[in-house]
């Protein structure tokens, strides 16, 4: 039996704040869309939620909605291109309901996106980041995107990327990945899609001076 490793990382996942396209349900892959004013306010609440924690490493997708979220949360994050959102190709900017008018049985995680990425290609990017993160220690914070982070969590626990279908994830939410029994052989999802901070719950309120 493998020994317990107290140096294993605990990984915090923060989905970026609201954008105009997340409000309308449009697939937002590589379109570099900005946060809404509400999205910016929510990003600040992410910072308050984790203000009591110390992070040894912080990473972000290069897309501005993730980078801006990390900045507003109070972090100078290292950009990692492997954290970019799914490339939706020809389905960029489209809603699932509209896509299914043409292809009734379409599912992103099953069929991928024409002229874009397959689930396996997104999973390969996630696997590269996971390998890097598992070599770190302490608390790690990652700012990225909805579908990408759902695949990331699936791959963290060794599941097929299709498992991501069962992991809904809201904007400005926080999730935590860890290990059961302190063993690297037992990766686990500790917390998922937590947005209590958006109502102020669990936030560290700064002291006025």
C-alpha cells in the first residue's frame, strides 16, 4: 500500500465570471469576449471567498474572460495555453438548441465540434495540466472555462471525458479537487460548482482602515 503523502496539492478551480454569451447560452470557445459588469463584481467575490488561503501556484487561460477574473480576484496568474476553452469550430457562438435543429442528436462530448476540437483533444490538454499540477505542492488555483473545467475534473479522477456531461458548472463558481486518504492513487472531487460566495456567504470581508 502506498504511503500517505501530506505534500499532495489541493486544486481550486474557478470558472470565469459572466459574459454576454454565457447569459444567452452561446458556445464561447476562442472568441475573446469580455466580462459583463456583473461578471466583474462576481470575480471580486471569488477573491474574497479564497482570501484566507495561500496559493503556491496560480494559473489562468490566456482568454481575457479568465485572465480578467483572476486579476479582479486579486491574483497575478501564470498564463497556460492548455487552459483555453474548447474550440467549438463551426459551432462557435451558437446555442445548443439551434445546433440541434440541424443535428437533432448532437452532444458536444460525444460528437465534438466541426472544424474544432473533439473531447479527446480537450482531454489531452487537460491531462498535460493535471500532470504538471500533481507534481506541485500546496494549494493551486486555476482560472478557466466551463466545458474545459468539466473535462479537467473528469480526467482528474481518471474518468472518460464524457463523464463531464454530469458535472454542471456555473460562472464564477469554485470547485476543489483533492485526494482521498492522502494518496495520489485516489484522486477525488472534494467540492463542485459552489457559488455561495456570490451571495456573500463564506467571504472574507476586508477590514476598513
